[in-house]
C-alpha cells in the first residue's frame, strides 16, 4: 500500500506537468512557482497527521488524496523553476545554472533519507513531514518577497515587440517531431528507470546477502546521490564550454550500464559480491546519471535555442517534457525493479536494466545519424534555393545596371 501511495506521485506528475508547461506563459512562472511551493509545504505538514486516522481504508484513501495534491504542487514547482533559473542565467552559462539546480536536487536526495530517519527516530511519523513542509512554506514566503511577477510581464512585452507582434505558440507535437528531441526523451526515460530500479530491492538484498542492519543499508543510498551532486556541475560546465551533448549521453549510458553490471556483479566483472562492490557500483551509476540528466536537458534546450528560445511557454514545455520523461522512467523503474527482483533475483534484475541502457546507446547513435542526414538535406535545399534566387547568377544588362547604381 505504501508503494502505491508514493508511486502515484509519478503518475500524477506525468498528468499535471505537461499542462503546466503548456500554460506557464498564461499563469506566469513566478506565480506558478510560489503556488507549487505553498501547496507542497501545506500538504507535507497535513500528511504528518494521517496516522491519527484509525481506519485502514480511510487512511489509504486520505494518503492517496494528500499525495495527489502534493504531486500537483510539485509539478507546478518543478515546471516553473527551470525557466525562472534560465531567465536569470548569464549568456553561455545556461547548462551550468541548470546543473546547479540538479546539484541541489542531488543534495536533497542524499541527505533527505538520513535526516528524515533521524527526525522519525526522535519525533515519530509527524516530525519529518512537519519539518519538510515548514521549510517549504518559509521558502515560499521568501520567494513571494524576492521574485517579482512584473519581470515576466516586461519580458513578455519585449518578446512580443521583438517578434513584431507575432505571438509564439508552442506545440508538443512540433517539439517532439525533432529526432534529437526524441533521443533526449528516450535517454531520460532509460536514466529515470535506472535511478529508481534498485530503490525497492537494494535494502533487502544487502540485508540478506551481507547481514547489514537497516541503517547500514540506508547509507548505500547516499552514494549515488552524492556522486550525482558532485559531478553534475562539472558536466554543466563542460557543456557550456562546447562539449557535444550527444557524446555526453552516449558516454553516460555506457557508464550506467557498467554501473549496473558492477552492481550485479555480471560479466565483465566476475568476482564475489561484497559491500564495497555494491558501493562502487552505486557510485558509477551516480556518475552516469549526472551526465545523462543534465545532458538531456541541455540537448532539449538546444533544439529550440535557434528559434523562440526566450519564449517562456517554449521553455516551460521543454522542461515539462523532460520532467514527464523522468517521472515516466521513474515509475517504470520503481515498479519493474521490485517485480524483477522478486521474480529473477538481484543479479538478473541488474542485468535487465543494464540492457535498457544498451537500447539507450543505440538510440543515441541512430538519432545522431538521422539528424545528420536530415540536416544535410535541409542545407542542400537551402543552398539550392539561395542560388536560384540570387539575381547575380544571370549576367545581363539588368544585373550590370543594378551593380553600377
């Protein structure tokens, strides 16, 4: 039942995030961000009171309802925070700014379970949720006083003036018709799967295999998040310096694949399982995650960077596509990881998700080839069009008179 409650967040984010991305320009990213923070904060605090409900079915229903509202707030928050940060980033440092957001996410993922466990130990079920919710409410109050919605209105007016009165309207179908956008989506889904794959199975595996206590097992979950938080800013900096996103995604997928083969262990890593081997595998996995997540977000942004890149709606839609793919992958990973562990065991489960990363590698290579040939065809057509429309390619009196004048 608890898995159903927390897995429901992924499903609801898949529903809400594209809607917020589509209408972010109408709502405003600042208002959407503040709304999301306050809703998430309040529902987290209220979630802490649920143990007061004694009836099992009523408790489950209230939990699902509360997590549904929380998912609404988290979707609003996540969809708006990236356009807000991107608008405030200096030219040539967009990937670095995005990577810093992901670093904060990695830090929260790393220390959250540890701090939550301590708070639960001393204050029971209520204290972790009350603390998290209170911090969100404080952040919402600070955002209300720091962020000015008028900045968006001025930016929208400037965008309208620069486009000579033409309103930019985005379409998900148009965005997803780009081959490299689809590549980024598939890689994000595969990476999201790998992120959640061993969440339900690592703790029971290390307890049975190595006799670790629940607290000792929980420390292993810190490793991939910690590596992710450290490596993400470096990946963002290299991307801003001109490193090709496609190379980053290919390398990141290879690293995640090797990380899971090391976690198994499976060929080429033929040695006895150990706690150190699991820890190193989790760290390698975190390295690949850091490369793929910031690489896919940067690649998606680049695909709309040449036209209408400053449109808040386009930015919101790109962000929502990325978050939706990550949530979809996370949902598949959480469900598939637990089911495959129960049916096939730890090693086979790890090999299965490693195979998904091979699919990701193939998609990157094929997508690059399709994009290359498509771009070459478009370039040839544009060149022929320019030659045919060039008035100087016919040598006559009209051309001579035009040059003389």
